[in-house]
C-alpha cells in the first residue's frame, strides 16, 4: 500500500476544517490513508512568518470570508462562523497527540469532533475542560488526559510536531503532504488529486 497522506491541521482554521472533510474523501478515492498531524498556525504564520492572520488584511480579508463560504459549499462541509475571540487550539492539539499515541483512529474522531465543536456548533475549544469533555465523550479516560495535559511531556510533543511541520515546509492550514510533495489550501486539492492519480503534474 502506498504511503499515507499527511494532513497538517490546526482546529482554529476554518479552511483546515473544510480540508479535514475533503481530504478523507480524496484519500479514499485514491486508496490512501490519512495521517492527521497537528501544528499551530499561531507559530508558523504569526511568529515565524511575522504575518497577521490572513483574514485581518484589508481587501483580502473580505475575499477570504466569501471564499470560505464557497469552499464549504463546494466540499459539502457544514460551516457556521462563530465570531469567538481569543480562540486557541493548544490544549486540543496536545490532547490529540496523547490520544493518537494510544488509539490513532479515536484520535482522528476526536479531532473531527473538535472541528465540529468550533465550526458547526460555535463552541469554544480553548479551555482544557472543554477539550477533556470532548475526549471523555468518546470513552477516553478524562482524568488521565487531564493529568497529562498538566504535565510537560505533551508540551514537548506538540512542540516537536510543530517543528516537524515546518521541517516539511508547512506554513498554513490545511496542508497535505503526499510522497514528499506539499500542497497548501483547499484550492490545491485538485493538484493533489492529479498527483495521486499520475505521480506527476503533466497536463492530460
């Protein structure tokens, strides 16, 4: 079987949410698995690249808002912009890594539920308690997860994951890596599909 597609995601990104739905369909169509990998766009975009969130830029911001709605409709991804402020996904990403180390399939379901919590139900994913509750609803040991989230190992694990993302050239969400080729954004999924089908970028 061919190598899985790495799906680099950050739950705070609406485009990452749309990509989380799209990539599973694309992978299934081409006989690939998806390896979900968390990173923080607050590190790659804000700190490393020194940029503001893209939706805060004049002219481009309103266009991105419309593009978000178009892409959600195209990929049949139910989306409700939440309007919440100060959202971060640190606890959710750390929890994902903890669950993935034990049950990868359950970790994917957890991440999908975190995306849905923020982008379809409009609920905050920042608090540790909210993250633990989502995990516990799937049968995860909430007490053990809470203890792990209070320690340093998950902090280091997420830091390593972010560093690995950047080592692969990942800077934004969603990003997909297939056979060493990096594709950024839902608008490049057609190119990813072409690669998966042909292994090159020649027009046919």
